[in-house]
């Protein structure tokens, strides 16, 4: 396996960008600490037999695949095969430092276990699902790749499949229709592994011409509290060539950018960003935004433009002044992670070109937020309305959840696939036959 060590390209404060001329509408935000910061995890209890999430009138929801062991992310191959990356957050070592945790940190660790986020092992594989007859029930289910390192993002460019492990990008030879890859792969790029909370995920997106890869890397901390040396190549979207060379920071100050996609009308890069914690119930909003080359989006010094984080008060006013206002707020602590523009044909016109967002759900809020798949309509390359619930019903009551949605993808037949990670299910949302256009 070929391993290249990365040069230190940038830390979270290294890029100088141009001022933003066009300001976007900002949400009305409360002051920091307007409400106490809480640790409030929902206990995941799983879905009872016969119960499913709820979709709007005219849609039906079915179990596309079950018993998948922590399905996080979904990628649809050109032939319609569905790849599901399966990985989990690993517990921190029980060393002396962790034994000194304060009460909040202990509650957080307990909550992670309760929400079925952390166990002692990770599946570390990718499963292939094939529904050749289009009945919504895969006839083929195979372990496509195994022995990976917390895999997440996947991208096919011609005859090469790229997989983003937490510690780097690996490429594999691929032939259309194969159901298993036994090749050990070639590592083209090293990445900083792990990260704060669930920030070990690394997503991948090829450029539209197939010549570049875009890689999202979350921060190692909540608000930069461990110092810049821990944030090298983090809280960024990176760009490199297909062989891993030419690595550079494409955009920075994005605390945890996860989902990425190209907006269909304009071809611009968009991402969903999971924002910071501990400033109160309604700070800081997660968001989706177009991504400007060389842009700085505030983290850790400010949020949603020029709102200075009080924990970084007075630091880097030059960067705070230049921080880009994101395009659309999605609510605080929603854990907005999954992101996909709808390019299918079977959903109603209002969904054409719009964005679906997997919101895994809050833990740092007194009343739960997220726990749904949201939809944002788009027109002329921009959001044309507020987000709305599309797939809901993941919360069972005030303390429990049936599951937590993460990755979303549009299947070859136009249905929406949703990875429900702790419930070990991939849901399929399709339009009822009686409501489809003739």
C-alpha cells in the first residue's frame, strides 16, 4: 500500500480571503448563554415491527434493508447498485486523562452509549445492495469491502472507486456489476484521524469533470479549545488530484462539513455543516451553504458571519470581519449531516432540484431538534423557501427515539434512501403509484 505523508498546508487560521460583497439574510439569534447548556441524549429504542417514519401524503416508506450494523452513508453507483458505509464512533481509551473528566463529560459519554453511537468496535465495511427488478427489495446483499478504517465517503470516477476512511483516502479498481472487491487498495492521501464527538467522518465528492476530489474534514474540538496544532487540515473542505497530489484547502472555518453535492442549476459546491455546542439551546444554527473557493466561514472565532464566539473573544478580528454568512440556517443542534440534491424524476415538481438533509438530532438542547430528514426547495441555484420536515416520526417521546437519520441518497428509480444509523436500517421513500404522473 502506498502511503504519502501530507505537508502541513494550513491550520484553521491560515487563509486570507476577500471580503464578501453580497450579505445574506441572517436568522435572529439570541445572545450566547441565554439558556443553559445541557446534555440531553435521546435513548434509541429501535423501530417496532410495522412502524416506519412518516412521509408527506402521496409517499410511502418501506424498509429497503435491515440489520446493517450502523449504516452511516449511502452512495449509488451508475448501474443502480447501492453502497452503504458502515462505521461507528469508537470509545476513547480509559487513560488517566479520561478518568479526570468533569461531570458534564461523564454525562456526555453515557449519553453517547445510550444513543447507540459508541461501542467497543466498528463494522468498518461497505455493503452492496442490488434491487435489479426495482421492487424496492434488494435481491443481492454482499460485503463489498471489508477491513476498512471507519469508512464514510465513497466516489466512483471512471473505473476507480475512492473510499474516505477516517485516516485517509484509499482507491480501488472497480468493474461495473462486481459485488465484491478483494483488492487491498492504494492509499493516496493521509488525513488526520478521529475528531471531536463524531467528527471522524470524511466525505468525498468528485469534481464535475472528474479531475479532482473534494474531501470534508471536521474539527478536532468544539470551538478550537485545544489550540491550532490539533486543527491541521481540519474544519475544512480540501481539494486534491485523483492521485492525492496538489492538496490544498479549498474552504475553511467550517466546523464539521459532512454532506456535499453540486447544485444542479449552477454547478456550485454546497455543503451541510454541523455547528458548535455549549452556547445555549438556540446557538449555533447548523446550516447549508454554497462554498466559495478560498472562503472562510467563521469557525472557531465567529459563527453565522460576524457573531464573535465569546470563548474566542478578541481573537483574529481580521478573520471575523471576513467570515462568510451561510446561505440558510437549519436550526441549532440539529446535527445536519446528510445532504443530497434531488435529481430524480418521480417526486413532485416542488422537489425537483431541491435539497434533502439528514438531521441526526440534538444532544445539546433541552428540547430535541432534528431527528428527521428535512427538505429545502431551490430555484435558480438558491433556496427558495425555508426548510420543512419531509421524513419525520423518529422521536418516540420526550426521552426516546426510534432511530436517527444520517446519510441520504437518490436511488436510480428516483426514490430517496435514508441511512438510519442506530436502528441499522436503510429506509426507502417512494411516491405512491397512484400519485405518480402518467
